[in-house]
């Protein structure tokens, strides 16, 4: 949990002090069990998981078929080191995953989380450049604000001043261009013209940095926590590809949050038929059943590394049979229950409901996202982009109001980023129309309580 990743305020609890130092002085209710889109606590309360945790539980909690597949695997072996043995779940999951990715993205490398996935993408790109005689290429251009992970390598491409500031002497913070917040711009350009203008900032940055030094560009096709589901104008995506091609720069798509079906397509980038060079996945791939992540790349990037002795990178738990059996069963359930289609259909219902709330509450400045990765930005005056006074802690208060009413939604503020408060709604992809109604009614009541409290 980053210090700006918001959580509901603590409740007074009469429990013994915790040794878990991430909890600091905060105490949460003790979770008892979870099923579908719901959590139950030890003290008998029920919560709707309106954000799938931090956008993880894509197929919902306690799916019986996934649990059974994991139990079957547990009875065989939970761990076999990839340098000693191959294992069937990893092989099958790689095959299944490749079949869902753009043509040619069929070389898979497993890891155990999102930061490992993005960092592995960067290391693959760099090693490819070295073995193909381009050792001067090392800079990875990113966007600001953005979140690509918490390890030092992934943090170096994370556009968030507060997260990076203590660590900057220990890493090279990479160059950044602004995230495409086109809806905020007050100019005479069309959205499509703005999309091109934001993409062209990449070219300007490449030239300013020296094109021979730039290795890659990393971006989320549908923004996640740092931008509350920001989507660029359609014209942005092909223009970015064109610029990367022109300068021989690798395009890395961080699909850790927006991938694995959540947006109504398997990859967020599939909405624009994007052709990234490397893709990072995690979160929904394991759906909370096991720590799992992956990078996917085409043979043309992997082959030179193999010829030069292999990818100089790896993590102990990577590709372990239990996590891969879980991931394989998760993708199996996604297919069996047609969850990607449901995410698209229910996403349409949910965004319409959020837009209806926008009509009711004037401080909802923007509603956006794709499928079931949706966000809203809150401003005191959407016309002039005047933010709500940060001292009022609007995001925090909204999360608290929802939590008190039994709904978990997500919110995060980025220091130096877009200064609006925001919240995200990203329920499991199994959600029904009725459950969306239940969720929207709580969000409406919570916004009402916020408006009264802050006089919005
Ligand atoms: N990339 C994106 C887009 C993310 O949203 C996250 C986590 O929120 C990460 C990378 C890092 O993932 P993890 O927390 O599993 O290391």
C-alpha cells in the first residue's frame, strides 16, 4: 500500500496490537470469507467488493472450479523450480495466454506480481538492445502521472513524486511526458487533434533526450490507479505506435491492471488493435487466487537473447505449478462463463449509471474508462477545473461513506499529478445488473453524504 493509495479510515477496535507494520495504527475489520462479489467480516458485516480489491479479483471470490483445480495441483506438487523441471500448468497457461494475445506475442515469461512484470519488461528490452548491438539505448520514457510498480526498477518509470522522492538518489528517474488528460484541455482542438498532440509529445521527448539513447516507452492503454481509468482519444494509440516505429523504440504496454479481460477485451490495448512490443500482465491473471504475473513478447525480441545465452533475469517463485494451475483455471472460468462479454455489457450499464450520477452531482467533473475499469474525477468547479480544497479530503471522505455503507471503492491521489479528487469502480467481472443497482445506490448515498458534508 502506497502512502497515497487511499483506504477507508480506521475504526476503533478492541484487538491486541498488530505486528504487521503496514497496518501502523490503523485497524481494519478481520475478514472471514469471500464469495462472488462479497466479503464477510468476523463481526458479521457484508461488504461489496466494488473495486475487486485493487482491481485484482476479476473472476470473483471463491470460484469453486479454480479452488478445485488448485487442490488437484496441491496434491501433486506446489513447487518445482523452473531450472530443475518443466511443469504442465506453466506450459498450458503459456499456451492459453498466447492464444488470447495479439498474433506473434507468444513467448511468455512468468513472474509473481505486477512490479516484477513491468520490471521484467524493461530488463528484457534492455538486454535485447545490448545483444543486438544497441548498448546506448537505455532510457524508458514514461507518462506523468502513472503507476508501474514499487520495486526500484519499476518505480523509476512510475510517475508519482511522492512515491519516488525518498529513493531518487538510488535510481535513475526516467523521462516522462504528460498523461493524455485531453478532457481537461480548454482549447479549440477536437479530441482527436488533442490525441495526436499528446502522442507527439513522445516524439518531442525522444528528440530532447537524444533518440539514440531511448530504449522504450511504457504506458497503460487504459489508465489505472494514478489517473482513475483515464482513456486517451482514439487518435493517440496509432500515433504512439507510429512514433515508436519511426525511432526504433520498443512499446511496452503495462496491462497489469487493465488486462486480463477487465475492460471488456482481453487486453486494454485491444480496443484500438494496438501492437505493443512487450506486454506486462498480473492482477486479474491470478485473480487473487495466487500471486501471478507474466510478460509476453514476440520471438524476434526473445531469440537474440536466447542466442546470447538467455534472459539474465528471474525470480524464485516464477512459473511455479500452483500459481500457474490457478491462472489456467482463472482463464478457463473466464471462457466458460463468458466473463469478458459480461464485463463489456455490465461496463456499459455501470458507466451509464455513473453518468446519471454525474447529472445529479455537479462536482463529478468526468466519468471515464472501459468495461469494468471505470473512474470519476471530482472538482469544486468542473468548468474552471478548480479542485476541491485538498484539506477537505474529499476522496478519503467518499471512501469512508461508502465503506460505512458496506461498499469498497478505490481512490488514490498522486502528488504533482492531476489535482482532482477521484474514485474508481471496478467490480469483479461476474457482476450482475441487480448487483450494479445495489452498488450504485450506495455510491449515490455516499456522494449525497459527501455533498452535504463538504457543501459541494
Ligand atoms: N502496474 C500497474 C498498472 C499497476 O496498477 C500495479 C499495481 O497497482 C503494478 C504495475 C504493480 O503491481 P504489484 O503491486 O502487483 O507489484
